[in-house]
């Protein structure tokens, strides 16, 4: 008898877990994979997002190889990159990185790319790339200083979290909102469903 399929998220991001739960999906295992996220010389933001998602998925695949509890597993990995033109903004860990990013984004448009990679139980890799365009208002010095003081920027691509305080900075958004949060739900659910994962089996648990 075939084992029930397992959903493995190659990430420890609370935002990605929350988004999956929003879609009625519960990862059976979280596997944050440490990979070198340094962009290659002249690497386009799109290519970086694709490459890092693939590397995370492949790292999780390698780690699970031989585990009898995860022979029937769908591995999902994602990487989100924020860019102005070809300039890639880092995941801000230091206040000066976040400050530099906010000053750069102030009053202008930028793009958010999320690379998705899913590895099926048959070891087939499926890739998607989702792009969203975002425009920020022109930020005052007080807004930037207050946002930096909040600490919400820490560890976020581009130095901001759209689902938090920085949502008030957004003048216009074209594309997937959940992509900017960190996991485009439409594309993610379609990938899983298309590969044979039952994305609806937990929906009945949400009935009141």
C-alpha cells in the first residue's frame, strides 16, 4: 500500500508556512537548507531566484534520500529576490543595509521575483518564476527612521515586509501579492495539484 504523500518545505520561513496554511496546506516537514546566496557576477535577479530555489530543493532531496518515511514526498523550495533594474537588494541583516534599501526604493518602482522548484516523488523537477512590480511612495526621513526602529526589516528581501508596516508604503502593485510576501500561492498550488498532490484534502477540516 502506497504511503500518503508528504509535503516537505525546504524553508523555515514563518511567512511561507503561514501562506501554505492559508491555502489549506500543512507541511509534513520543514527543512531550511543553508545554501550560498551570493549572486554570480552579472547574474540577473530572475536567474538568481531560479538557481537558489533549485539548489534548496536539491539539497533537501539529497538530505531525504534513503529516509523510508519520505519515499513518497513532494519537496517545495522557494527563493525571493528584490531588485531595482538589475541591482539585487540583499536580505537585510544590518541596519545600514535596510536603510540603503529603503532609500533606494523610495519613490520608485522595483520588482520582486520568486523562484519555485518542486521535486516530485518520481524525482522530476518542476520550475516556476513569478514576478511582481511594486511602487513605493516617496519616503520621508521620519518614515525610514521609524521603520528601521521597528526591526521588521530584519532578514527580509529588500529590507521590508509588505504584510507588515511597509504595506503603507505601497502606491501600486501589479501581479501576485503573496509573491511579495514570499510564496506565490496561485502558482504553488497549481504546481502541486498538477503533479498529483491533493491540495484539497485538508479543506474539510476548515468547516465550522
